[in-house]
C-alpha cells in the first residue's frame, strides 16, 4: 500500500505543477488581451495637461523631424499631438493623426519637445490637445488609438458648440 500512496503523492505534485503552469499561461493571455483592447475613451484627467478652457501661451516647439513650430496662441483650430520617437504606442497612433485632423478640419501639429511637455503639464506621450481658433483648450487626453483621437475631437466640437450657445 505504501507504494500506491507514494505514486499518488508524486502524481498529485505533478498535477499541481501543471495546474500552476496553466494558470500562469492564462494570466499572460489576459494581459495580452488587455493590451490589445484599447479603452473606449481617451484618458482626460483635469490635473494633467493644460487646463480646459484656458489658452496656454504660445511657445516654440520641436517637431519629430527636427524643425520648429509655434504651439498655442490664436490661429486656426488645431490638433496638437505630443509624441516621442522612442514610444511604440506613438508609432501606432501617428499614422492616424493626419486623417483624424483632416476629417475634422483641424490643423495638425505633431511635436516632440520635452520642454513643451513640461510647460503644458503633459503626463506622458502620446497626448493630444485640441485648441480652438483663440487658442483655448477644448479637449485633451492620453490616447492610444484612432478612436480615442476622434473622441477627443468630437468632445472639442461639442464643447465649442456649447460655448457658442452659452455666449
């Protein structure tokens, strides 16, 4: 009988090890799925980025290709995208930015300037700010998909329309 007990004991530990491996593999798959499924809306947090409704001062900034542009101040309605060349999510979002801006009639400004990120209180990249023609912030948020960029643009349009009705 002791031989049977020893065999059962060994089989039990082997099954426990297999079960542990299966649980780790399933946990990894859940993590992969969460990374693939983007949140429904852009992450718009009040304390991050320039304050809503305010017009940050115009500042010179570097673009990813090394040229210079001015961000902020009066002008056309703009979609300002903060990106970094070392950010893999930025690489995924960047191709959709021109289409989102064009479809909404916004001028696209893509900037890669750590100093401007600090001045605008950008928590990380990719971060999008939508400015109206007076340079006021109409929407802002961290994005990781075209849908989130479009959501910020729609939010900016809604806020601009509501502002015109109220004023």
